[in-house]
C-alpha cells in the first residue's frame, strides 16, 4: 500500500536529486534510505505545509536549489516538533554541491551543537541564522549585506528564501555555499532512515573469515611478538601511515599500543580538527607491556594530507621519508619540503632506516566525499611508492560510524554488504586490490579494551608485517 500525505501519495513525489548526488548525500549519512516528504513546488512554501509533512519524522535532510544551479542544504538528527526551544544536535551539518558538474560535496560540520536550530512553527532552520522561505517571499533575504561572509543557515516560513543573520553555529562563506544567489527554485525535505542490512538478519556466510575469539587474539599477539624480519640487517619493520586529516593514523598507533599495554593509552596526539594535529614526523616503537621489550615494528606517523596546495603533507616529504632521510621529530613545513643535508644526501640510507610497508588510512564515513584533488594526491603518492617497490595496503577506519549494523556488533563487519561495497569503492578509488583493504575500528572513546576490536586491529598489523616480509624478500642484498 502506498503511503499518503494529506491527499497526495508519496509515490507521486519526484526528487530533483540525480542518482550521483543522492549517492554523495548518503555517503555523508551512512547506510541510509532517503524518502521525500516535502516538495515546496508541490505542497507550497508555507511553514504549515512543511510541518504537516515533516514534524515527528525523525532525522531529516533538507535540499535546496537556486537559480544559479547551486544545490545545498542541511541535516538534522532531531525531529521537528514546534517546541519553541533551541535544539542541541551535534550531528547537524550543512552541505553544498561544488564544481561545474555539481558532483563534489562540501560538508560543513557544526561548531556548537547547542544551537543547531530553533524549533518553532516556522520552516526548518540551522543555527537560527539563515532562513529559507522568509516572509513568504521566493527570494533569499539577508538581514545584513555583510552577512554573506559567514554564518549558518536555516529554512523558515512560506516561500523559498534564505535569511542570513550570521553567527557561530556554522562557519560558512555564503558565496561558496550558494553563490550569493538569492533566488531559490525548489526546497525538498527527506526522511533519513538507517537501513538494516538483510545479510545480517539472514545470518549469511561472512565474505571474509575471522575468528572472533580470545584464543585468536592471543595467537596474533604471539605471532607479532615472535616476528623476525627476513633480513638480519633489519631488526624492526618500519610502517608508514599516510592519510587525510582526521582519518585515524595517530589513533591506530594508540590502539595498537593499548593492546600490548593491556589498557587504553593515548601517546600520539589524535582527535578531530580542521588541520592536522600531527605536525612532526614521528616514529613510534611499541613495547610489549610497560616493562617489556620493544616489539619488532615501528609505526611512522605523518602530517595529514590536505587537498589544497601549500597545506598538509608535501609529496616530496613523503619521498624523503620512504627513502629513510627524514629524522624522528622533524617538524613539517607545508610550504617547503624537507631538504637532507649534503653529507646524508650523498649516500643512501640503510635498509633499516627505509620504509618497508606503506599504509593508507581512510575514514569509512568520507569515502564517497573524497575530492578529486585529494584522490590525485594519493595517486601521485602511490606512483612514488610503486617506483620504490614498497608494498601498500589500506586501513578503512571508523567502520562502526559508517554502518549501524557494525556499530551494534563489530562482528558484522564482514557480513554487511554495505562495508563490502565501501571496501570495493576504496579499492577502485585508490587502485589497490580488494584483498589489501582492511576495515578496522580504532579505540577512540572506550575506557576498556574489547576483544573484537583487538582482533581486527591485530589482523591488520599482522598483514603489514607479512607485506614487509614480501618487500625484504625482494630486496637486492648487495
């Protein structure tokens, strides 16, 4: 039976989003389904029409279209109830499709979730700052001519208008968000529902086999403790972690360190920030317990990659790291690459100083949002790594945040078809085999170690050591 809203069947509503744009938006939201609730050109731009169709519907996504072809909007995880209160919503964000084809998505996270929006009888709003359908007029109205430079936005009564008051909930350049075009042509609101993967309820065979047992965790820890590099001139494998800002490179080291320390640790700086928290090249050995001996590997952490030039880790810096020229604690300079001194540059580094395996760390929640520039940067790095014959693999971090089935139970990671699709997408975008993409969950907010988390992390580390062996086996001993 078809759902009906008033006198209109939901099935008769047609979304203006393209298939690719819908995919991009779902990439922001995870494994979700979008159902079109409200379409201004059909239902009218009255706030009452919006509330009639969108109140008490749970999380919603608003998509607006303007005369200049901009497609932009926002997401709120808290439903509309006309409570006349400020709404706290740490998950709220704004977005805008960028580029000539409107295919790249700009995502603007909230600065303070305490004022994500104001829940009144007007239209939906974000930050109680920028309103659509203001004063029932089909225009975007800015209270101040200078308000274009910053602020967040919301959607208010009757017609497709944006009202920009400026404020701190979101930091936005209005020219970037919607091109300063005050004429809107459409507003749509979608219900956002998490999809339950049928593979889970059907208990299908996992697409990768993992033993989720304490015995398997102990076996992996023993193998790693007893590992010896294939060449006697190398006593510790050096693993280089590369990835975008906030992907989880430093968190991976902290997680591995936690497992062998037997408690949650936080030695490397990690967290979420607009720019990289790691500013130095760091080599992190891991001890087997507090008083234990160093384990046979070193995790090398780098500054995060950023898409714009002159920011983040420079490709030339990576080249020098790979070849063993960059010392521990070297402070990166995004505007100038590392220059080894003449004496060191004249002779090659020893095999012990070089990198033996490269690991790209990618945030599973942002795979679909990876920009062309960042993808090009990663491709350039891969070409350099390939030229040196160094094996490469990918850690797909934050799988629990990307998929509610995995958040509910980490053992679902190799059952759910959604994570399998993401693994295949990473493989295609980065040009690595599917077998070289490993989903993991780093420790981030936990206070105690968890068996399933340990098994995934240790399995990934064991694979890194196997890849390093392949590299050393192929090195000319002369």
